[in-house]
C-alpha cells in the first residue's frame, strides 16, 4: 500500500491551472522545470551513464585539438589540453554528485548554490548559449561531411543537419537513452580505428607528431602564452557538465546495495566525460598533423578530412563513405543532447520571465533555430575566437557554483542541502550571482588585453580564481542570509524513513495533480500545497509567502493533512 497525502484546503485564490498536452506529457516534458521523481527514474545507473556518455560523441573535440595544435604547436597544445582537463574534471565532481543526489538539473542546482531564484536566469542563458554554439559547431562539421561525401551544398546541409535532430529530441530521455545505448559500440570502434591502423602501419608518425609546430611562431616547444590561449579554448567545454547532469538527474537513489554502481556511474558520466574529451582533443591534434601535408593547415582541423584520411589507411575504397557515416552518427548523438539540454535551459529561463510554460518541446525549435542561424553565418570559421571568449563567462559561472558546493557548504556558510523551489528562495543571492558577475567582467576585460598579453591568454583562469575566492567571501559578509527566504513548513517530511527523498504524493492545489514531496511547497496564497511548476508560473501572488516580498494576500493557515491509502 502506498500513502498518498491529500489536503483539504480552501479554494485557491485564483482559478485552477491546466497545461497543454505537450507540457502534460511526461515522456515529452521530461520534468524540464522540476525535480525528477522516483516514479520516473526507472533506469539503472549503467543506462543513465551510457546515455550521458553517448552525448560526448561530438567531433568538435577533434576540431578544437587540431586548432590548438595548429595555432600553438605540439608541446603547448598538449599542456593546454591537459591543464583544462584537470580543471574540468575537478569542478565536475561536486556538480555531478549534488545533481544525482537531489535529482535536479544544472539550472535548479545553480538556484540553490548561491544564485537565487531569478539570479540563475542569467546562467540559463549562458548554458543555453553553450548548447546552441556547440550545436552550430557540430552541425557545421556534419554539413562539411555531407558536402564532401554526398555533394550537398553547405547552406542546404546546415538545414538538413538541424531538421534530422528534431524527432529524436522531442521524446527526451525515453528516446535518447535507447539511441545512445545502441549506437555507442559502433561509434567507439570507428573512432579508434584510424589510430590503431596508423600505429600498426606508420608508428613513426607518433614520434614525429611531437615536433609538429603548425603556425606557432615559437615552433613545437613550450610557450606560456600558447598554453594559456589553448587552455582557454579547451575550457569553453566546462559547461558540458551541465549536459551530463541533465541525464544524471535520472539516477536512482543511492542505497547500500547500489552504492558502488551509483558512484561509478556518477564519476564516469559526470566529470569522467573529460577523460575521453581530452583524449579526443589530443587525437584531433595528431590527425591534424597527420593530414596537414595532404590538405594544408587551413583544412587540417576539419574532422571529416581527418577521418577520410584516417580510414584510407585500412579501408581506402570506402573511406569517404565510412567517414561520412561516422561523422553523421557522431553529430546526431551529440546534437540530440545539445538540443535537449537547450530546451531545458530555455524552458527554465522563459518560465521565470513570462510565467508561462507551453512545454519543453517548443523551446527545441528555438534552440535549433538559433543554432541554424549561426551555422549559416559561418561560426565554424571563428572557432577559437568564439570559444575563447565564451569560456570566460562559463568558467565564472561554474566556479561560483563549485565554490558554494565545496567551500561554503562544508564550512557552514550556506545550507547543507540544495533548495530549488521559488517559494523558499530569494530572488537574488549576491554570493554566487555577484561572484559570477565580477569574475566574468574582470576576465572579459583581461580577454580584451586590458591586462596585457598574459592577461588575455589566462583570462579564464582569472575568472575561475575570482569566482572561487569571492563566493566564500560574500557568504561571510552576508552571513548566508540570502540563501533561504522561508523554511519548508509542510507537515509531510521531505525524507522517508530510510533517509531517502520521500515518494509520498501531495496534490497540488492549483493544477490538482499529484507530485512527490520534494517537488511541493506550502502556498499561503492558494491555501494549500503547490507544485514547483505552478509556483514558478504564479504571477498574482507577488511572493507574498516571503516576508517583505511585495503586496498580496497575507498568509493563510494550511488545513491539517489527511492520509488516505491507495492500492
């Protein structure tokens, strides 16, 4: 028997809310604006991890690694890629853990990690920008393959690459988990095949690679400016952790029985993505060197060129067709994730600004549309510039979140748990929001050479350092008063007897739908329990449940809960 909680509350102060079919369909909606309930998290840790790792099949890593090596030479490129990978791995650990533990996406995590309810709207745009920038880069790579392999003009190829993603993304995790699991072995074999073939037939190429200078004015040796600039480009991928946790939020609860598998999935599919990511960047640098003599440095960073020549080493008659297939498969896998994560981020952004939610599916078209415009504008030609600038803002955001999770919480400067519901949060929290703004502003100034050449080269590291220092400083100065605006005062406990999040169902007073306890708050305005989505979309209450939040009806006492049994 399952306990379901009903509340006998007075009628809501406003009319009941209904959602359209897209927003009501859990298979389409994927709990885009809310906690992922136990009833929906039905996948094993292995399936969740495989689905999350399927999204890192992107070939932009090969283009990025090739570009860094061509611009700065072998030694600087290698150090830059490894330095960025270490930063991304370490910052990804706490984000992955808290997301999997609390079953929330990056936006909801950011809200409770020092940014506040409205403060995280800016980070939603930053994250959405990551998804459509990389959708455009990956789509451009696919279009290059369609042009070379099928003679489809680039402009038409951009459109094709956008449209074929839509059917997969509409059905969210349900469709993506199946697609990623079944295609992953094929993709892995094709990815490593050229390297194995070259190692067997031309092993000397790997030692020759260490002398590759590209266009670097300092040759193949170490250049501190080259390391900083290269790491800045690679660090633009730090926001990839957001896409990983979009899947990790569907992890089952961690128990004593599944603890080892749970941790293995969280670490491998969370921060672990960058291990393969860094390997692909180094692989892209090697393939750029390998084909530079055949195609020239200008085209050596194009993955389609890299893999056509790579496959020629063992399958020359079908190399072009095989490379085209591989690129298309890779880009479908990653751009499904880019479009999916972008739809989540735009949903969060617009729901808070407009108090409307037409459904996650609507924002798929917005995200893909922006990406298509960037592709048609030739974004691939400005790869290093676009990613180098973006990394300053992205790393300031991630740095502020991580500082709260690994410094503020252990020191007791912020709450030990993640609170994501509007009913319990201040609009803005200067701890995370202020830290990010200052860190990104200073690092962007550095990027535009205000602090000289070295300041520009190491601007992302300036952003990370400032965010990590300012967050605990602001937490001390504000005494943590901007984290929680109002305590959770529902009588039904958040945790079940086993210490895991409660699966007890409470009926939302507004939409009259049952939701699990972690997704529900007490609403004095509606005189009853309210789900997090209805709370987000409510525009008439003026946050009257929080002291000093504006005008509106005063608090109304909740009727005591009654418990009924259900089969």
